[in-house]
């Protein structure tokens, strides 16, 4: 089940650097792509930076709609993350092609992909120089949710043999988020 994450904890959903999937929609068109370069940028309101290349279908829909959803996929979705990252939405609807189950978002038109660890609904804060020069988009989170089995008390709790968020290295090679290590206080 998905639970709401308060603004003061939203940055923690992606602070550990997982690979993300980004969904976009504009009119009847929609897309999903994998993105390794997404990070928290500010606390309140929560903001994120995402690199979305100029030649992508996702970028076209992101610019047209001004909104998206950032997803934190799990180890159970590594194949899906690789597939959506290696095929273009210009060649057909990836949601249909890969049988991706979705639900409507609460504040944006882009869909939520079921089975993820986290969902961050966002709107673009227009920064034309950053987008044109660096393919960098500043996103303000309008609603955030996490899987209640993996997130509670304001942080991640991954079971040793359960689903975890993933980190992409190259060519379909991912690492699962590791075990918790506590610093001495």
C-alpha cells in the first residue's frame, strides 16, 4: 500500500541515489524512461534535479506538460527499468509494450507505475538556461508516496531478502541498495 510522505522527509526518498523511472504525459501521449541522474536539491518545498536528454520523447512531453512523476523502482523491476531505458517511446507506447500497470497520480497527469518503492509527483520550475545548456530540470514535488512495507518512521527499512531500490552502473547492470550501517553517535 502507498502512504503519503510529509514534505520534511521527501528528500530522503531519493537521497540514497537510486535509479529512477520518470513518467510524463501530455494530452493522449505518455512515456516512461529510466534516469540515473536524479537527486534532491532542496528541502521545503522539496525540489529535485533531473537530467533528461534533449532528444528524448520524455523531454518533449516534460516540456509540453510541465510535470512528471519520479519513481524509485525496486529489484523486482530491474528488467523493466532496463527495458524502458533502452527503447524509445517514439516507437510506440511503452506502457502497452511492456504491460506496465499504472494508477492515476493525485496532482499531475503522468501515471504512477505500480510496484515501486516511491512515487514523487512533480512540476517543472522553468529554468531555460539549465535545461538547454545541461539538460537539467528543476522539479518541485507536489505529492510524495512510499510503499508502507519499505518506508516507515521517516526512513527506508529494507528486509535482507526483500525488494530494495536499485542503482544502475551500465548496460543493464544494477546494484541493490545495501544493508544499513549506523555511524557511532
